[in-house]
C-alpha cells in the first residue's frame, strides 16, 4: 500500500517506523532537513524535503497514487488543509491530526467528511480517554475495551498476594466458577508468551486476560486485587495533555494539578471548573508531599519530561498512592514499565499509531490496541462475508499458533469462544497476534 505521511515529528516518525516494518510503500514529507536526515538514517522510507502544503511537493510525492494520506504536522490548520488537498488530488482515505475538542463533536463529522477529511485523530484526546478508563478500573494496570466494553482485555501483575501464582491456566479455569476468561498474553522478563492450558504462572509475571464486561469485578477479586474506588487525584505538569485529562475527569474526582508556569496555570484556571491548580515545581518531591501526595488515591505524571514522570510516580507508589500513571515519550520505556513499579505508562505516539493502523490492516478492522510491553497486536475484525470462517468451528480454521481469539461480539451479546464456536456474518472478532502471525491473520479475515 502506498502511504504518504506529512510531518516527521514524534507521531509521524513513529507511524512511519511501524509502517516501514510492514513492507508498506512509505513517503515522508517534512520541511525540516535535519529531521528527514534522521528518518533516512533509521527508516526504509522515501523522504521529500519541502512544504507539504505545496501542490508541487504533493505531486512529487505522487499523491494521486496513494491509498492513505496521514497529516500529522505540528499545525492543526496545515493538517486540515493537507487532507483536503490530498483528497482532491485522488487519495482514497485521509487522516488529519487535530486538537480542537469542537472538531470531535458528532455534529461536525459530516462537515469534515464533505470537505474530504475522512478521519480526525487527536493523540491528546486519545491519551486522556485512556487515562479516564484506567482510573475507572484502577486495580488493573491496563484496560482495553472493545465494542464499548462488551469485551475487555485487562492486565495485572502477579504480586506476592496473588492466588494464581504456581498454578497453570487449566487449574485456574477448573476452580473458577464466577466468570469466563481467556488468557491472551503473558509478559515474563520482557518476553511475550501466548499462555496455554499447561502454562505455569510465576510471581512477577504480567498477565493479560479477556473477559466480558459484566465480569470485571469478579475478575479483579479472583486475581487478588483489592477493589478501591478513586476519589482524590493529583496531576503534575502544565502540558496540553494534563489540561485535557483534567477537563475529562474533574466531574468524577477531586483533582489537584501541580504545575510550574504561572501563566500556564492561569489558562488552566480559566478552562477548568472544579480542579485546584497549584503553582509549584512538580519535580520537587517535598513540594508534592506538602500538597497532599500521601492522601491521593491516584497520581498522574504528565510533565514534558519522561524521567520526571517516572521518578515522581515511583515516589508516589512508595508513599502508598494506589494508582500511578506516567506519560513517557521513549517507546523503549513501555517494555520495562511493569518491571520498575509504575502501574501504567502512557505513550501518545503508540496510542495514535494504533488508531491509524486500523486503516492499514487488511480485512474490515474496527480497532487495534497494543498491550504495554507485549510484542503483539490486538485487532478487532468484522466478519463481513460468508466463507470458511462462517462454515467451520474455530478449532478447524487452522489459525496460527501465535494467535488467540480473545472474544467475539454479536449484536448485544459477547462471548469468550471455545473451539466449537462458529462465527457468523457481522460478528466482531478480537484477535491477539504475535508479529510473525499478523499477515496470516489478515489474510484469514480479509
């Protein structure tokens, strides 16, 4: 597939990096020669230096031959213009990165479609929504909802008090009568394992399970996690993500925001209704303690500095804060997040890339999620035609051993399917696949 990406910044570079590993035909456009030189050195992509809003540059990139155009420059207005131009010049699908909350209102979608902009994405909004979901189910380190939560995939660490340690998946299944679940992935010493019936769970493992939404509380009790409601939340950082997160959750919790810049603080006060904004150095641990860190139920570190976010989150864990979430920009940190004691790491680039990737995958893809630290993808396919998928039970489909069918949503019903389950047209099927199995899975659900 020919894909053009305008903007080689953090999001653009990361999307290009992921797509280039998939043998996609990628063209990366940016006006910054230094940024493009970095991309040339590290990625197998074609680069064009120039203003992506120039007709000549778009023609040079052969925009009329592209199936997908992704505008992720730092300018919202430029991204909107680029998507419109690209559509007019023959691109099949366009994606524009924006941040204005008004653009995501349901009433605006048709207007943007008519202009030629198929999809709007906001890494800030996506990350803020993920933080909101994580606070709702704070006992899990990760929470991914499919089809409005009809199937949820949750992650948790097997700590000292977890009753599942030294048991196999089959043994757990045999004694569990409260809910149906499917073990979809196991992270052990940075290695991703597809759990089988005879897989023995060890202390320190990080396990991901899929279950139906109504069983989440039962699942939490079963794995030995305490059900604790979140009331008091401290957010540090004066970033746009901190503001967007506070706006999303301030009606649900008592919020304190600690930030350094007075002028930024004034803007936060203007745009927030209930949150308490504190002008102080968020990297100073003594200051955070003075502002009530030890009384917080959740601590969310959203400063521009990843190291500050990690260190302050570790301190918050140490003083007894129940839930910690840290924003990091280095993708490598996602592979060690569970090992260093932070509940959850948020990475805007990964979240945005997942949102974009569903337009690249073959088959009718509804959603994609990356489990933190796990070298695999969760992909939601729709069964859109009658073929062998609708004629044979799962056990006879010969799916790659590196895959797991995590769940199926059929209308208002959800299932954790066994080997005798047969798919029907319009079923939404949630699949976990290791990298080596993704293309075969795509062909199966194509």
